C-alpha cells in the first residue's frame, strides 16, 4: 500500500512540474545567447554586508576553479578542471571537523600512492606524468563541505551555520533556528515557488528518489539523512538565477537556472532534482555587520 501511495505521489509531482520543467528547458536554450554576465564587484557592493560576503566567497572559489559556467543541468563540463585543485577539495573537507578527517586521510594517501606509481612508471628523459583526474575525488560527495567552507570563508559563525558533510543536516539546524525564533533567525525557509532568491541565499534541491513536495516535510524527519544539494545564489535578473555550488560534475561551477518574470526559479526539468527550499539570508538582522 505504501508503494502505491508513493507511486501516486510521484505521479502527482511529475504532472505538476512537467510543463514548467519543459518551459524551463526552452527558456534556458532561448536565453543562452543573451545571458547576463556573472556579478561584478560593483553589483556586489550594493548588497548588504553579509549577502556580499557570502557571494564574494562563493565567487572566489568559482574563479579558483577556472570560472566554469553551466546553463542549467548539462551532462558534461566544457573542459576538465585542473587536477591541482585536489588541494582545494582537501580544504573543503577540512571545513567539516570530525567528518572530514578520515576523508582527508584516505584521499591524501591515495593521491600519494598514485603519484608514486606514476613516477615509477616514467622512464628517464620522459616528461613528468600527468596528475590524477579531479573526478577521482568526487566521492564522498563534497558539495556540502564546499558550502561549509564558503560559509567559513565569509565569516559566518559556526553557531549560526554548523559545518556538515550533509546538506540535510545543516538544513536541519537552520530550520530549527527558524522555528525557534523566526524574528531573529539568520536564515528563513522559503518556498521556491513563492520567493525570488537573492545573492547570499541558498537554493536547495532534493536528490532523493521520492523528493519532498514541500520543505516542511523535512521537519518530521529531522536528523535522518536525505540526499540534497544546495548552491549559493550570486545573482538574479535577466530571466535567470545564478548560483555557485560544489561537486557539480565533479567541479565547483556557476550554474544559470531559468527564472520567471518575478525572479523566481522555475522548476527543473522532470528528470532533474526539484527545488524544494530557499534559505533567505538574514545574517545582517541576526548577527549584525
């Protein structure tokens, strides 16, 4: 019986988002040629201090990764990221104490063994071997560690945003804060269908096989793992929401999602994880500048 209910629920979601998802794809293709550029220093200067700090920290990582920009949800990257960015992935894991240590240890040992093997197989006079592909370090997924790192670089206190290797768990903490004191919460949950994200907000998708229909469903399962993904919004306008996230096709990238006339992100195509939550940044109110 539960399976039948899940099938009905999934079918309802597919019917609800099919037309919007198809429209999103069409708008994305149509808007590629006229897409606005990533935000400039001048545009960030017009933001409130905490919004600007978070957007600037995310943009700094994007630049470090070669400014890879994707339109929506492509299956491949336009180019292979620099393998030397391995050190940056290690830094992301270092931002999640406890969870990151075993990953760092395993990655560094594997990297050292690979480099030693490549060196041993290189004959005298041959050019040095290439570095291992960055894709080798895509698991465990480091997207939540990336967000935790960016938050730390922006100066967000850990009591406001507790670093985590799981998006769902830091979301739980932010939802708990918002439920306990909505007037002073640093981040407020918003429905993506009703709220237009702004720079410094987080836009989150549910990657589970049976996605939530609304973020409030998370309240009843708090503390349980759920595969999710969040990006940091860095710009809006021009029919797009521009956001930066980590471990997207094994890289840190800027993605451009189609938006409606009010700036709200349109639902992704039916075969992509749906947006279920936007976390409105109210750090300036909660923490001060």
